[in-house]
């Protein structure tokens, strides 16, 4: 733990922590959507278990750095395209995100009856399994980012643990906000479709700058905030008239 007294190590730690939090936002949103299918009494538990699994997964992979790095070695070639273990995980993860997001969007657009039946069919175990599958994909991406930035494993683990506790602190608020605003949930699911396509592209060694992706997401969130504020402003006079009528 000599890095505690090294200013450059603290800069690396702060940078990695910020990146881990940014990379974890997608995970938190998806976990919140999946947990929202459970009864209210189980949602908080599902969020904490899901994020706890994410932390454990990241720490296990960090202690298996040589294995993670080895995942980038080509395993076989398809149509002159070298495929590594990391590529396979990214491809499967991207397809999983696209399939799951499309299914969730279908439920939202098919009406309350189908959504209610789907929510009733969801169990705590099935939701945790889905969260675990998602954690595998995002944990790999997070660990590869950490390995590429920092050499000291204690810095990596510290950043991962603090980032997960940060996400746990705000997961409930994010989940409640997403549940209150159906348009935000639809926007979040659209983001997951985008992330799924990005994972598939990276699985085929087509690098897409994260800056473009996060810029598009940030702009979409900004527009949605304007829409929510406009809706709130429009509804204010109606509530005022109802109050006076009472």
C-alpha cells in the first residue's frame, strides 16, 4: 500500500474511480429496471445483491489479471477475423443486452396487462441470474479498463470497491426516478440497445470511441430533462386550479 503516499498514484486512483463510476452507471440503470419487475419489498435487496455481485466479479477478475489479459489472444479465425475470448464475451453480452432491451421495450409498448403479467412472472432468483449475466459483461470491460490504466492491484481494488459503494448509495434514487418516469425508462432501454451494438462492434475489433457514445447519451438526457421540466411547468397551473376548486 505504498501508493497511499504517492501523489501520482492518487491521481491515477481518482481517474480510475471516476471511470469506474461512469462505466457503472449503465449497470445501475439496468439493475434498477430488472429489480423494478419484483415486488416493492424485494427491489432494494435485488439492487444491493446485484451490485454486490458486480463488486465480487470485478475483484475476482482483478486477481486473475493474467487470465483477463490472455482473453485478448486470438482463439480462432472466422472470415479473416481473429476471435479472442474477450471478443466472444463482448459478442454474447451485446446480443444479450439487445435481446433483453428489445423484450423490455416490447412489454412497455404492449400495455399494462402484458407488463403486469410479466412482472408477476418475475422471481427474485430469475432477476438475480439476469443481473449476474450482465455483471459478467460489464465486469470484464471494467477490469480491462483498470488493467490498462493502473499497475498496482491495490489501487484497482480500492477504486472498484468505492465505486460500487457509491453506486449502492444512489441505486435506490435512480431506480425510483426511472420507475416514476416511463419516458426515462424507455430512454435508458434505448441506451442499453446502443451499448449492446457497441459491444458487438468491439467484439469484431471495430473500436468506437466512448466519448461519442457518452456525448450522445448526455445530449439525450439533457433533452429529456427539458421535456420533464416542460411537463412539470405545464401541469403546475392545472394543479393550482384544482387546489382553488377544492
